[in-house]
C-alpha cells in the first residue's frame, strides 16, 4: 500500500503521522518511509534514535522501493496544484492531517476542492493535535461532517515532542500518556488497513 501525507498548511502533524503510520504498517509487512520534505524532518527523526523501519530521502527512494510491501510518503506543506496531481497519481491513499483550528480547516477545504476537480476519491482527512478534554475536536468533526474523515482523531500529547526528540515512537518514550497516545494511531491503523 502507498500512503501519502499532505497538507496545505504546515505543522499539522504530517511527519508525526507518517512516522507512526509507517510503524503500524511495519508491524505486519516490510515498510519504507520516504521523506519528500527538503527539511528532512523524518530522516532526522530516524537518525536521532532507532525506528523499526527504514527512512530514505526522496532522492534515493527509487532504488529502495522494490523491496517493500508498504510505502509511506511524507511531503512538504503547501503542494501546488501540479504537485497535488502527482501525489494523487502516485498513491493508494492520500491522508490530509488537519488540526482543529479555522486556518487549518480552511486550508483543508481548499485542498478538498482541488481534489474534487481532480476527481480523486482516495483521500481521507485525519484530525490531529486535538486538545484533550475539550469540545474542539467534536466541533471540527461537525464542520467537516460531509467529508471523508477518519473516525479516529489523534489527540494532543507532549509525548510526541519527546518521541521526535529521542528519535523513537511515541510509546517508547518515558511519559505517562505515551501508551494512550499510541492507542490513537493503533485505532487509526484499523481504518487504514482493516
Ligand atoms: N498529536 C500531537 N500532539 C502534540 N504535538 C504534536 C502532535 N503531532 C505533532 N505534534 C507536534 O507538532 C509539531 C508539528 O508536527 P509535524 O512536524 O509532525 O507537522 P508537519 O505537518 O510535518 O510540519 P511541516 O509542515 O513543518 O512538515 C511538532 O512539534 C510535533 O512534535
Ligand atoms: Mg513535516
């Protein structure tokens, strides 16, 4: 399966989601994460620690892809229309992480309009960095009710920052919410690969 994370707004959890979705897929089949962002956030994450799957730069990806069952593609924010067209063409599932704030929602709605003109129906919106214990997530869910939204949201936990810093997955860091945070991605995994 080829899964691509994209968003019209930066800092919405593309890299964090790519890393944890790759971890889910890697638990059953060989999985490669391709870092398509010139910032190399995913590559740097993997180099700081130890991830249970390989991360490669887009520039060297062609050689690696043949050995993997699943590929996750992390991309830079704000693809232009041509980029988005190419991303759609190159994946089985396009995931659009979206945070529950109006700027992020507006950006996602614009992307959705573009995807509709491209007649793409292989996309799903993932609510991420949702503040715990507030109504924000539910309100955003209502605002996006007509769109293909994953049932599972990814809640906001400081454990993710710790994971990025240590180069680990969220459940491996010392944090009282580490396991709870991971359970969000585990449930998401069942929607991606039922
Ligand atoms: N569920 C979460 N809870 C708390 N913090 C999070 C969560 N997901 C991501 N973050 C933090 O939010 C910031 C942005 O996340 P991330 O780098 O994954 O976003 P991005 O969309 O890849 O950003 P960019 O557009 O710059 O590539 C990071 O500091 C990350 O640690
Ligand atoms: Mg990123």
